[in-house]
C-alpha cells in the first residue's frame, strides 16, 4: 500500500471519529438545553440551595464558580504574561 493512500485512509478515519464525537456532543448539549431552559427562572438563579427538598436555587454555586474564575485569572494571568514578554 502506498504511503499517500494510507495517509488518506487514516485522515478519513480520524475525521469520521471527530465528526461522530462532535455530533454526540451537539446532541447532548441540545438535549440538555431543550429540557432545561424552560425551568430556568429568576428565583432558581438567585435563591439559596435546599439540601433535602425540591425547588432550591443555584445562587451559591454560581457565586463560587465566578469566584474561582476570577481567582484563577488573577493567578494565571501574570504567570502567562511572564514568558510572553521575555
């Protein structure tokens, strides 16, 4: 078998696998959004989480996610800029 033919076959297989994974990911995200977006309310976003009953919110989880995002940015930005300017 010629190397060019082998390369084209391998490239085709890799593209097929990538397309399959992307299709599965798009399906899962679409399914989650289709079933979840109608349930998002202002009360859900701003109320405190409830441990043992339904109807709790995600206020604390959203705050913690944003806090970690800002903290990570504060730590990683100077470390990334150091090598960029040397």
